[in-house]
């Protein structure tokens, strides 16, 4: 197109006055705008949603049907034992998306665009972690339904079940901030994806997620007992009433898993939220 | 008082091959309502200058104000009155053109309703009405650039920063975008733009600052800069490159400076005082020496000549230059 295009008459050079004023109101508005933008993305590129839906279904089915027949957990049914582990693994992996998405926005110059706007300095990060929480929530619902279909039952009542689900999502939210920081530092979405798989696979597998920790070789058992993912899995398992009878608890994290997860989440947020905001304020493309 | 004022800006980056001095004491003044072009090769410091002024990076030292607001102490104040468009069209692929602009409006805190009205207004003004409600994913490079530029106009900014606005566009889209920017400037918006294209600076800018190695090495209108190196240039194009040395000495004889010789040794040119006379004599001498010519002529100096005279190297970097300067372009 070479036709001359006249931009709207700029009769007055006064920049438009904001309609939303006040630190708190703009903080909410900006956070919501970025969340809305991220969620529109999910709507437009359904491959992401399909991945978020199909992967959990696949994991639940694979583990419960393939290994369910041979893995015997003393004092529990394997499907009941497994579910908390699958949930934890899926939400932890789901959080890596925050990092890849930050790196992608940086690469496409969108972070530069955001940073030249008078928006709240934490809004992009708030929006990012919010929308990834939504995505993880969707995965969670799908997994729960699939779990029910393969015979999983929680036995501690609905409030306790909901508390378990809430705890898993809370952890995934806090972990999103860690990944968001990584995304801004590493800056290439592909590297984030590869690196996180290299780290998260061992962390989630050398835990009590898929087999009891005491069934692991001694060095791995020690690692598993101190692994924060184990505390998360144990907390959810306890709250779902899926813990195998006669289980030995020999570390603090396994003895008091719910408290441990709360401490962990608090620490992650206290450390990584300020680090993220600081990093964001000095991040620019290339 | 100039609407953009920068004094003594410095910025260094660590890099693999040591410290890169992206800015080394850069001063800049842009009067209100004018278009200033920052001209220079890759790695000269153009992008870093713009990024300091639009609050994306903090300089190591120096001061800068935009419309009287200090960039370092009140970046949010600056952000409210500027529009900025980066080197790459920063648009969300998954949003439609309208949604992209609505998002920007909402982040300027215009409110959802007004942001939508403004988005529709800009989409229409930029001739994208038909495409406005489709995701940007399917847009051409020129359309993305338009959306990006429209995004920088959402808040009716007093000052517009454009970093290489037409890089990567085909010639038709480039000219289209130039016309758009020109129309915009008629409304009185102050524009600071960077470019590697000499004709772009020539076409758009009232004033040009030539930047090299992180500082301004010359400023003025395009004509003033050309006048600085003066005169005409005599240009000859040889049939045989074996005649190159002979032709070179003829040109050197009539020129006021050393002739430049192209890599294939067949294009030569030199600055002369009296163009027509010099051209006649050059042709006569070459003819008497039996040098065969494809072409010969006289031209006014271009900004490329200005750059060559001022810095000793061409503005439009060759492929190898590009590679060696690439890692100097990192900026965070």
C-alpha cells in the first residue's frame, strides 16, 4: 500500500488524560489487562490449551494403567497413591510456561513496548502468573475428572480435598515467579523449555510422587525425603486421604508437609517477587 | 528550550570481547515540533540513545529531559507523554489489530471504553479497517509496522520515538510508512527517529545528527551536511578493471581529496570544486590514455558521502562489518 494515509488529526498536542487514577486502581486495572491479553492468547492458539488438557489426561492414564498393574503400594491402592504425585508433577511443569512466555515476550519486543507505557511495574508479571494459574487450574480440573474415571477417590471429605487442590495451585503460582525470573534472565524460550525439563524431570521423579520414597536406593531416598516436591505431594496425599497406611515419616517436610509447603511458598514469593520486579525494570530486548 | 535534551550520556556494556562503549558522552537537542534523525551504522549508539530517552535503559552517567521531565528521576512521567516504537514491530501475534491497540490504551489508563474507541479510530486512520479484527499473525510486515506505529500514537503523544521504523520493509511499504509519518508530523508531533537509510533521513528529518562510536559527530539539515563536504563529485565507471590505477591518478589530479575506488576497482569517484569543468577534463585525460568507460557523470554529494568524509567509513555497513558490529548491538 503506497496510498498516503492520514493519521487522525492531532489538533492539540495534549496527551490524553488517564481515566483510571490512583496506585491501587491502576495496579488492578493493569494486572487485569495483561491477564486478559494472556488469556486471549490461550483462546486464539488452542494448541496450548490442548497441550494443557491432553498431557494431564495422558499422564493419569499412562501411569495408572501401565504401572498400576505391577506397582504394589503397601496399605494403599496405586491409583489412589499416584494421583497426588501426578497432580504435583503436572502443575510444576505447568509453571515453566511462565518462563517461556516471558522470554517469548522479550524476544518479540513486547516487554519493550510495555516498559515504555506508564503501567504499574509489576503488572506484566502479575498478569503472567495469574493467567498461568488459570491454565494450571484448567489442567487440574481435567486431571481430577480423569482420576475419577480411572477409579481414584479422595476419602477425607470435600473441604480437605479442596484444600489439597488449593495447595497444589498455590505452589504452582509461587513457582511461576521463579520461572518468570529465569525467563527474563535466559531470554530464549527454547532454552527455558529444555533446561526446565532437565531439572524438573529428576526433581519430580526422585520424590515420593510415583513410588514411596523408601522403595528408592538409599541416596535417592534421602534426596526424595528432603525434596520440596515430596512435601507438596505428601501434603496433597494427606489432604486427599490417600496416604498409604503405616508410612514412615522421618524428615520434617514429610512429618508436617502442609506447614512445609506454606513455608516454601512464602519463601519463594518473598524472594522471587521482588527479584522479578527488579529484573523486569532493567530488561530490554537484545 | 528543546523538548528533548540530553547531556553527556554514557553507557557501557560488557561483551565477550571486552567492554563496549555504546554511548560515550552524547549530547542531543531536539526543538519542539521538529523531526530529528539519528543517522549512523549498526552499533553506533542510535538505539541506545533512543532507549535512554524512552526510559528503557538507564545511562551510566549524563542527564536527559523529555518535555522538561527528567528521564532518570521520573520515568513514569515521561512514559505518559511519549509514544515509542521499537526496532521490531512489537505486536501480540495472537491478538487482533484492534485488541493490540485496545490493550495499549488500557495500559495508558484511558479506560476500556475510550481505549476501544481510540483503537477503532487508529485502525481506520491507518487503513487497516478490513484487517483490524483478524489476529495479527496473518499480517504482512508492513501491516505489523502500521499496528506498531499506531500503538505508539494511542495516547496522542507529544513526542514520538521511532527506532528504525522501516527496517525490513519492502520499498513500497517503506514509502507508504514515510508518508504516514510525514502526515503525522504536520500535526506538530516531535519525532526522534533512528535510521540506517540515508534517503530515509533525507526524506523525513528536519535535522540530522550523525552518530558514530557513541557520540554525535555532525549535526545539521541534510543540505547543511552536504554543504560541509562541498562541491560536486565526478563518478566514472570503467570497462576494464586493469585501467583502475590510471583512472585513479587522473581523478586524484583534479579532485580535492583522495578518490574512492569500489571493491571491484571499476567504480571511482572524487570530490571536485567545479563539477562541469572537472568532468570535461577528466574525460579528456581518460580518453587520451585510452581508458574505456561504461559511464561517467557528476552528482551532488549524498549523505553516504557525508558519512564517509566524516568517519572514514561508509554508513551502510557491508556484510562483514555487520557481523563484527552485531554483538555490539546488545543493549541490556
